[in-house]
């Protein structure tokens, strides 16, 4: 029974003639039926002559027709089906000019990704497809992108762990069947292991082409004999599935691998995960990605390396523009396009979390300070519409909204009078208040979250850092004096809070929106923070003196290096089997969540520096490498009998300590009852002055595609709230960039002034919002062209 594939419901898969429909549409149909959005009777021929299957067949392999059909299916679940209208739309697509087709087909760095949920009772639920970010692997195998499948295993309430274990095993060893295809396990990333998510692929064998899961794994890592451990092999495979954007091709001779910067004993690596890039190459990448200012550092994947590349003014040396460090090399790959995952940019404010509060109170920070900071955060949530300058603090990760608001401020316009922004910001304040209320954590203006990088100039001494960031108004702020630095969610000892001295240094003035650490001394300060490094770790820098104690404590003593569990090297058989076993059993291997909860409960009950918490801290550090090394058998989790009420975990006890009181105050003070704005939309007459309604027929299909994209995203992540998209910065940025490219292509092709086109997008979207009373999705449409709107 464990080798039988998991299938979609037979009632759905056996619909007559469904196999005649293009794959993307069949998958969408099975998703809508599985989620009870449509009925199987929906696809039977109608008495009046409409035959849904025959009409859907007409889409063929035309991506525009498939998108139009998906849009219609999504609409038909809410209103009476009109198949003739879909046929008419197909005909319109057939008569599109080459330029219009190019405009509507631009998907940027996106690909349609199929996704399913498998519940612990064995039910397979396909999810509506959506255009999603791509990775190195999906771009390379783009002709097979629709054969990749993201699988999410979800445990249901009242079912035992063994049920999930049994279903995982059946799927990974027997496969998955959906939309007429058989999928096999491909790999799981580190994050996927922790969250029960992995990738499957549907092999293809024809007279013209043959592609298997092992072909893909072999392309990622050509020589699997580099690894004797299935845990490390699996972790390295997953690196190529990181969401990234391709930038420039780097030729042989333009990059080298150097030794790392070490301490005098050879025990510590100062440059762990961090390399260098020339200003010339950094500028080329910024231009390619359309980044207005050249960042100080990039998070990258290149060949078989991962980590950060920091701009070095001394490069190039000869032809060498990129210097990689040995610590960045994870395997030997052949892919010479520099993949960009992220880059340094105007940083978000940090959050003061429960662990930080417990540690700082233990170190002598008065509780009145925490109450004061909590009051400040709550007050900001209440006044955000009246003071746009404070919005950077409330936007969390949303750089796109920052750009829109900044445009308003530059034009002395009032944010509260704009229908889209007033609605978004209203919900924004509510969402932040909920975090303060339910998580006993609050955003803190006197801090920033940034990447850590290495001082390549050798200027900084032990105990020194350099920190300069771009504030909300675009000005550079250089911090000088005492700062406290920490890794978010990695606070288990007093010594995990590092007190350092921020200095000014002219030779480092080009480093912005990063924290620069020293390259000399006894030990890297990054390593002192629970073994942090520079391969993409984020650090919270606190410079408000109210939260900086006189002293903290000794940094944690590094635990002995573990060796990975060794397995056999036959990747086609035993290694692959062990990869599957690791995923199936990971819930029982990974105990970081239970340890974290136990630590918080015992810190509240017995004290942050109690012996129980010290033991849990050591066990947590042993457990964080489970995905790479396997389970550490020495780890034992001590579970508390009860949990403090602020954790909202049963059985509960009332906490009278600092976190309990902050939690109770927040419940009393926060106005977290969301009151949606429902007034009719007031359209800006200033913007309309340059609008041209003759463009509406060409704007309509792009507008529909935009709305559908967002609607499918909301459905796909089981959220009903449009605001959640604005808390997902990477998705929003990429989607906005995609439709901005469409906008620019449309202006160029039609030879229309951008201001006229932007005003026309605005008028069409806002009229649609008034007509449908569906506010936020339509209203957000024209803001992809915010640069050209007359505010």
C-alpha cells in the first residue's frame, strides 16, 4: 500500500473527455472541482449547444488563450457561465497584432507553477495555478516548467503524526497522479524540510525527448560523489531552487576562488560566506535588474557557490571582477550566470521580540522602558494616516508602497485622500497592531535589520563595526557610538546580544544598508551570535541607547563540529532512498520548534539565565543543523507542564512577569478591530486630464490578467485578504516589475506618452473598482506606473 500513488478524486479525474483539454486547463479544472468551487455537471454539454470541453480544447497550447480560459473559469464560479464570451475572446486573441501579443505575453521572471496540497487523511487537493518566481533550475528546464510540481503536506487537526508519516511515505515512494500526469519526488530544500514542502517532477519519455528526475539532479550537481551524506547532498541540491533573478554571464578568468580570512589559530573564518565584486560588475547587475542605486552587496548563487558579494573598490585586478571565498563553495557546478537572490536596500526597522525583552530585562533594562516603547509603537499604528513620514516603520517589508508614498510626499499630496493608499494604510495599521497585541513584540525605530558583510579594507579592529543606512527620506544616516547587535530569533543567552562600537571611516563610506564586521581579532563577532556568518544572515542593529545595557555576557562557546551521517554513494538508489526517508521522517527529527517553545516558557517561569534554559539553548544549537547532519541523539527536550498565557498554548498559566504584562497591556491598548473603508472611489481629476479612453480596449485584457494573478495568489496561499500580498515584498516587487514591463512595452509599441498611458490605466481601473465594488485589487493596478501619474 505504501507504493501506491496518491491520486486526485476519481470523481474528478474520470470526467469524460477531460484528457482532451490542455494540461494547464485540466489542472485548473481539477483544482476548482477539488476545492468545490465548481461542480462536475458544469462540464457536461448543455442543452442549448454549448460544450465546455470542446470550447476549452480550442485553447490548444496558446498561453494567452489558456490564461483567458483560466480567467473565465475563475469568474464562472461566481457568476453565470458564458461560454460564447470565451469563444469570442479566443477569436480576439487569434487576431492580435504581433506587438499586442508580445505585450500581453510578457511574463518576466515568472513561470506557471502547478501546486498541490496533500492532507494527512490522504486527500490530494490541486491548487489553482499562478505565475510564480523562478529558480535557476526551472529557467534552465523552461520547456518542461509545467512538469514541476510543488507539494505541500498539511497535517489536519485530530489526526496523529503517524497518519502524516504514512501519507508522506506513500507519496514519495509511490508518486502523485494529477491532471493526467504521474509525478515523482525530485528534492526538498532546507526550508521545505522544515515546513513539509517539496518538489516533484513528471518525467517525460518520447521519441524526441527524455527527461527524468535524476537528469535534473545530475544537472544541478554533476558529480554526486562529492557527498558521502544524503543530508548534505539534499541540502546542496535545494540551493538551486532558491528564487533568484539571472543577471550577467561571468566568463572564465573574470572570477577566482581565494582562501578565507582566518584568525591566527585557523579555528574561525572571518569571511565565512562573503566574497567581493568590482564596482563595474555591480553597476552592470544594477542596470540589468533596474535597481536605481548600485547596492553595496548582493546575495548570490553562482556555479556551486552561495553567499554575499560585497562591492570592493580595489577590484578589478587584471580581468578578475569577482572574488569568491572557499567557504562559499558548496559543490562544483557549471552554471556561469550570476543569480541574484537579494541585495542591500533601505532597511526595515527591527522588531523587539519576546526573547530580546527577556534577555534585556535580565540585564537590568527597566520594565518601564518596554512599556514606553510599546506605547510608542501603538501610537504610531493609530496616527499613521496623519503622518506619512512614519510610514516606513509600518510598511514592514513593502518597498513598493514606500515608493508610492515617497512620490506623494514629493508632490505635497495627501496620502489620506487617495482611495487606494488610504485603504491599504488603514489595514496596515490594523495588521501591525495585531502583531503587537498577539506576539508581544513591536517594531522599534531605533533599530534596523541588515545583511552582515566583511570589512575588506582591514580598517575595523576587534569590537568595532561600521553602520550606515538610507533612511525613509533617502538621506544617509551614519551611526556612531555604542550599538547592540543580534540575530533575530537566536537569543538564548546574554552573550547572544553583542555590544560593539560603531565608528566612522572614510574608506568604508561606500558601504550602505549593511553592517560591516571586522576581519581581524580572536573571533568573528558574527560567530559570537549563535554561530552566525556572512552568507546571507540578517542582523538587527539597535542604536537607541534606551535598550543598550551596560554589559551582556560572554559569547556562546562553539559546540564540537558534527560529522554528517554517512550513507552509501549510489545516488540512483540508496542515496535517493535516504533523501526520501529524511523528508518522510523530518517531523520526528527536527525538534527546534518544541525546544524554542520550552525555552520561552521556562525563561518566563524560572528566569532567562536559569540552568534549564542554558540546557535548552545548547540543545537548540545542536538541532538547527538537522537537515545537513541528521538527528543529534544527545538532544532531549524538556517540556513544561504549562505555558504562560501570552504564548496562547494549552495548558495555560497566568504570567505576571514582563511579557505577561506587556501582552495584557497590548490587548487593552490596541485598537485592532479592522474597520474597512467602503466609500465610493473619488477619482483624481488632475490625473484624468491626460487620460485617453480610446485605449481601454487594449488595457482591459492586461487589467484582467493583473486581477486574476492577484486573485490566484490569494487563493493559492489560503488567504482571503488582499493586504497579505503587501506583506509579501518579494512577490509584490516581482509582480509589479512584470506589469511595469508590460506598461513600458505598451507605451513603446503604441508610441504613446507614458503619462497619458498611466492616466488611462488609472481611469480604467478606478472606474472598474466603482462598478464592481471590489476595491483593493483594481485600485492597485495603475500604481505600477507611479512615476508617470500626475499626483
